[in-house]
C-alpha cells in the first residue's frame, strides 16, 4: 500500500515526493505518462552529445531564498544571467526594451535621465488598463508596441493583444537603464549538470518508486494508495465535464549545426518575421563546450501538449468550476501548473509544492496525516505488490 500516489513527475510532483518520503517517511509512487522524469524541465544529451531542453529553454531564476536553498540540496549551480535580443527593423536590439534599445533603434544618444521623458512623450493615455495592448501602449506608445509586442503576441497566443488579459504582457518590463538582463531576480543560475540530473537526485529516496509511460487513468483502479497528489490537467481529471480548458501549445524544431556558435546571445526573438517566435542556443544556458551547437525554433500552435493556459475571463470561469470540484474531492491534492490552470515559473511551482507539503505535514488540510491511517482511496484486489507487472519498462 502506498501512502501517496503522485501523478506527474515534474517539479510539483517530484518536490512533494521527495518531501513526503524524506521528512514524513511516506511510501510514494510517482507516475508519469511520458517516458522520462522532470516534466517540462526535462533535458537530455542529443545524438551529438549536446545537452538540450526538450520542451524549450528553461532558465532558473527566483527571489525566494527558501526555494533556492531547497533545490541546492540536489544540485550544484552554474551562475547564469539570461540575455535576449529582438530582431526589429533589421537590427538585433535588447529586450526588455532599455536605454540601448531606444538609442540603437532611433539612432539617438539619450541618457538614463532622458529616456523616461522619451517614453512619456510617446505613451498613450489609457484608462482603465484592461488588456495587454493597454499595458504596452500606455507605457511605451503605439510604435514600439507595433515593433516589439503586437505581432509577437499574435503569434504566441493566436490572438490580438487587445483580446488578451493585461496579465500576459505585464510580464515584460521596460527599463530606463542599460541593464540588459532578461531577469532581475536575486538568484539566477542553471543546475550544473542539468535539470534531469537534479530530478534524479530529488527522486532517489528509497521510499520513492517511479513508474513511467503510465497514464494514471490506466492504473488508478489497480494500485492501492491512501492519498493522491495530482499535477496533470484539472479538466482531464474531471472528464472535461465543464468543457476543455484552452491551452496554447508549441512545436519545437531542434537542429544541430556544424559550428561552435550560432547566435550572439542565448535567445533571439522574432516579433515580426517568420512563423516561429524565437530561436534558442542551448550552449549559452548549459555552458557546455562542443564543436557543434544545438538550437531550437518555437512555433506556437493551438493543438498539442498543454503549455500556456490562456488567461481570459471566460476561461477563469470554467477553471473556477473545476476548482470547486477539486476542493470538494477528498484525499486528492491538486498542485502545479496544469492542475491549477495557471502559468507558473519553476520556482513558483516549487514554492507551491513546499507550501502544500507544510500543510500536509501539519495535518492542517483534510485531517492529520500523522494520525491513525486514513481509509485508502483505492482498495484493490488486483494489487499483487509488484509494480513491474503494471509497466514493464517504467519502474526504477
Ligand atoms: C516553453 C516553456 C518554457 C518555459 N521556460 C521556463 C523558464 O525559462 N523558467 C521557468 O522558471 N519556467 C519555465 N517554464 C515553466 C515550467 O515548465 C513550469 O513551471 C514547470 O514545468 C511546472 O511544473 P509542473 O510540475 O507543474 O508541471 P509539468 O512540468 O508539466 O509536469 C506535469 C507532469 O504531469 C504529467 N501528466 C499529466 N497528465 C498525466 C496523466 N494523466 N498521467 C500521468 N502523468 C501525467 C505530464 O506528463 C508532466 O510530465 C516554461 C514552460 C514552457 C512550456
């Protein structure tokens, strides 16, 4: 009998597995329908021996000391500050827009003191600020909005920024300084040996069993467990009874080039040209030395793996119906990006998982874990104690 069945071996599921196993001595089975651990943070060496991120570039950054110190138990770090250029009007200029972006684009020599005045002179008054278009136009004016944001957003979301909630573009700041770092968080670093290596350590506790290539629907009636932590899509869990929650997806086209370096920085955005939104060169992120280099193009699309929840009020309404069901479901905890239908960065998901763990440990939520054993969610007759019978190649 497992104390916990954890669905999904991404950050949400794996952090909870580690905490429950190591701190509360719980017996945990973690499953994933993919053929690997680490969720969307999964990285691996390609056929040329170059470390790459299968699901697009994942850059770790956080302001949370707790999250950074927690993960530091499972990895050493490589200091890394992310930089991005945008291809606009035939030039490569820093994004987020900063002093150098404006000077380069318009052939000016403004100083940090002048540039705020420049933004004010081009900004449009918008009240109230409701959409993504409003956010940008009210900060940097229509021309920069057209050059940098409008088409990028249309490609990324398949919708005009005027149709999207303000929270989407609120993620892209504008700077009056020459600071060209993409993130300004206190902690910015990449796992020294990659994310998958970090996850292998997270999941190495003897109380944790891993089963891959396994959809939870296929085993849920077969394996006895007391409680479940579910990190898959919440609408799928409830059989889509209020409809499908919309996601935006991506197609990743990976290429390996026969030269040591391809881009001037890790990522170049293409707001206006091409069907893809950006190209990433992985060696900048990993620090790997290699005579070849590996890049990925991202093509946004409507169908495919669920990556970005679409933040529109009607979707929030559907989600709230699912959330009410989730809250009323005993002994199942919904956590992570897909289960809460919210775009979270990795550090936010780790923080969410640590918070849930603390609640579980204190027994604050749905009865104390440390009290008398709970009635199992599933009591199974077919359980024979060997999970290898369920999935031949997925058990570690
Ligand atoms: C293109 C892209 C780039 C990103 N870049 C960054 C970045 O630079 N920095 C950053 O901090 N964050 C980034 N993120 C966000 C990051 O990927 C997430 O924060 C993180 O993956 C969330 O972890 P999770 O455990 O909630 O979900 P996931 O990593 O998605 O894990 C959920 C797991 O559940 C499994 N699952 C789902 N349904 C089932 C089922 N029925 N049965 C069994 N298993 C199931 C899935 O296969 C998956 O492995 C990026 C995301 C994307 C899409």
